[in-house]
C-alpha cells in the first residue's frame, strides 16, 4: 500500500546541553507543557536550560507528560527522583501526574519569554496549537495583562496543520512557500478553519496557485491575531512564542501589520511555556514550597 | 493584572476584563454573590494572590451567559459592576 504523506507532521526531537553537568547543580527543576497539539518537557539546572524534549501530544495527557519527561532525561543519567520540583502547564496541566504544582500557560509563557528573549520583552504573542494569547509582562516576566482566544482553531497551530494537509505542503515549508507570490492576495475571508478550508478548495479550483492560497491563509491568521493584540495594546519589545513563531509567512505578515519587528531567539519557540514552568519551579523551591 | 476573559468572533468582541490587583485588596468580594448567573469565581492565581475571574465554562459563551443583565433593548443592570466599589470590572460589549 502506498505510504500516505503526513504533511502536518513537524520535527519531534530532544536536546541536551553539553556544557552542564547536572550532578553539579544545587536545584534541578522541570516544566512540563502539555498542549492540545504538542508537549514539551524542560529540565533546568540552577535556572539554566539543561535538556528538553518537544513532541506531539498523544491521546491522553498523563502519558504525554511522562513520555516528554522521559525523552528529555534520555541519556542524561537523570531520573525523576533527582528533580526537586516539577510544574505542569498548558491545556493538560492538571493531568501531569508527577507535577508538584500546576501553573497557567499564560504565566509560564511570560516567564519563559523573559528567559528566552531577555528582560526588555513587554508584549508576547503565544500562537499555540489550539489557542492564541497576547500577554503583557514586566521586566521580571510577571504578567501585567492578558487576553486569550480559544474559541476556534483558525489562527492556531492545529488550523495550520489542517491547511498543510489540505494543500499537500509540509508544515515546515508553509511559511516560505506563502512568500513565493508576486502579489499579496487579500486574506481568506473566513475566520473559521472549517469554512476557510472550503474557501481554499474553491480558490484552488478557480485557478489560484498553492502559494497564493497559503499567502491568503497566513495573512488571515496574522490579521486575526493582530486584532487580539489591539485589544490589550502593543508595547515593545515584542516576542512571539509557540509553534507558529516558526512560520515566517505568518510572522512577516504580522510584523508588517503591526509595524513592529519581533525579537529573535536561539531557543525553540515551542518550549517557552515549559521553560517558564521550570523557572517557576525553581522560585518555588527557593521559597521553600517543597 | 488585567485579565480578559471571553472571546472574539464574527459577531464582535465579548470580553470581561478584571483588574485583579483591585480584587486582592477587596475582602468581601461582593461581585461573587451579586452575579445572578454565578459567572464569577474566587481563586488563588499563579502568584498566590486571591483574585476573581470568569469560570471556565462561561468563557466561550460569555455573551449568552450575561444576556440576562444585557438585554438587546431596555435597561442594562450589570450587578457585578454595581457592587464593585474599586471599579475593577469592565465589559467590552
Ligand atoms: S467586587 Fe470588584 S474588586 Fe472586589 S473582588 Fe469583585 S471584581 Fe474584584
Ligand atoms: S453582567 Fe450580569 S451575568 Fe454577567 S458577570 Fe455581570 S452580573 Fe454576572
């Protein structure tokens, strides 16, 4: 039987910092971000990134959390017994069986973005698998205000996956391909992913190129989150976290609409929430919460 | 913290914003009792402060949950706002 290509599939991987020996650390903490689409586990040694994993969320949250932490610990010699405090975050945060505490993804993304982009970050846009959040924070990464839209999948990672599959374009190429247009089309008019799919099929039938349809969809996504940002206001510096931050087609259109450049980071934007969780865990250890 | 609960869809913006810094100092939290639908709840936030927010189950249908206080025509009676002395609650619609 011919293999069915899964265009939505993004790269799952784990990573370990070769410059850190966990046995030298006084405080080892973990952050587990179980989202609706992806799960990440981050392990920090004295507040420095030591190891992480980034994988797809399975059919249940407890198993996804366990798989993520086990993969992050792989080949490190670490076991869960060595971890002093674990914070669960994300959509499945209350279903992380080994977590000492659950903290919302809003607070964790703000703390994580502060670590990843530095203390100048004031506005964070988290474009996750199933929702989108705009957050304002102070120089310590504490949330000042937030707004969230999770009513439908449009403008989210899941929506983008559906689109990648529909158009037969690998999710990792969607952004680049969407920029290969001579002229920028208007955004697809629908904000609902189901209707947007129907609209895209119609556009392809009427002769639009795949790139043009992708451009229209990336543009619609950018436009949708800009309106969310407008509600709480834009204060620089600006950073984007979550999987969509890797989509240059959405990010560049967002930057254009906002008239602001998003900060760059050497870290994987998908691990912001888990980093924030591990940093909260460290602060809680220091407060003597365990 | 200004917490915005609600959603945006094709028919408009439906958000309740709560300035939770004001809730920390508000001992009796009268909004909880005043809301006829009991949409609001008290909880410890991520920074361990006792604040008020919109219950999860109302966030995606807040326009409909608050409809009793906000009829399409006639007088609006926003009980939550009336009892909130510090003026912490705002509605976007
Ligand atoms: S009455 Fe106002 S300040 Fe007091 S808890 Fe309710 S919303 Fe907060
Ligand atoms: S408008 Fe009415 S139903 Fe809505 S939160 Fe306020 S008191 Fe409750």
